[in-house]
């Protein structure tokens, strides 16, 4: 059984930073491609970032240059560093592995 747990969300002013984390149990991160998604109010869930088994990363264009994805294999965690946050980044952020999702963490960016 895989369990994913996000943390690190909160309320921040525009231009600020947050660091989200995703902790996994039941699987080893380094064996799987991992994803970050987000869902804003009344919008569909959208892909944000990917980190592959070999550590390669891909970031969606809307946040490229502001967000970075990384992982700590020893701790079996993945992180999403979010800088220069904008009100349009407000959403619930989720991590995903295979078909498993975390419960999400709320990020709210005030203008």
C-alpha cells in the first residue's frame, strides 16, 4: 500500500516563496517517476512538474524559472520549491506516484 503525504502549504504574499514536500511510504521514490499537480478553484487539475527515476526534471511552462522539483532519496521525499509566487498559483497541490495521490496541501497567494 502506497501512502503519499504533502506538507508545506500556507498563505504567502505575492513574490514570496514556499517549499512543499511529499513523503512516501510503501515504495521507494527512486524507483518511480513522481509528479506534482495542482488544482485551482473551479478548474481542472493540472500537471506542474515531474521528476523521473534517473532524477531528470520537467516543469510546466507557466511556472518554469520559478518552481523547481527535487527529491531526497535517503528520506524518500520529494520537494517543490516555489519562488516568486503569484496569485494565480493559488491551488491545492498534490503529489502523485503511479495511480496514488496524496491528500493535497493548500497554497494561497495574496496580492
